C-alpha cells in the first residue's frame, strides 16, 4: 500500500479528527503495519532524523517496539510519558469506539507491557494538567 503522498491525499486533513481522515484511517494503519513488519525502526529513525536539540518530544508512539527502539538507541535518557483521559472524557471529546480500529495495535499497543516514567491525566482540569506538566518540565531541566 503506498504512502499518503503516493495516494495524493491531503496531508493536513489527515492530521485532524475529520471524516476525511476516517475514510483513509484503516488504509493508513495497514500501510504503517507493512512498513513496521519489514523494518521495525522505520518510523523511529524518521522521527529523529536531523534532531539536534538537547530535549526531543517524540509524540504518538504506539507500539512496544517503538519504545524499545528508543530505549535501545538512547538508553537511560529516554523518558516515557503516557497521557490518559477517562472514557467519559474521551466521549465528551467526540471519540466513538470503532471495532477493528480502536482495538488494533496502532491504538492500544502500549496499554500493557510498558512501565511509563510519567503518566499525565488530561481530563479537562487545566490547573491539574498544568501542575503535572510543570513537574515533568522541572525534571527534564534537572537532567540536562
């Protein structure tokens, strides 16, 4: 399966939560799985290519193999952060469970098997979210 660019898809529209994205979501997942099967580090290497900053935020890792790749490549400096929200909060944000998509590895591959360094709760309380993020940022500053 070709990449989104090879399909002539609108990349910006694939980044939002629109119906447009949902039309192609399963094809994108299938394409990503094919890439990972042939080369488990494909997307991880792409994420760090050219990165020179002392702190990187690699968002949206979805599989244990991604976390393992970063830990193998960068060791103890890797800090894993999981952002969670209750199912009730997710539904208020218009999330609807889709069988075959939301129960696929691309959506729940890190639900087990990873001991996260940080778990941030984002249930809509801006003060609580800010406090959690501040603790994370302070920890990162101390480790530089």
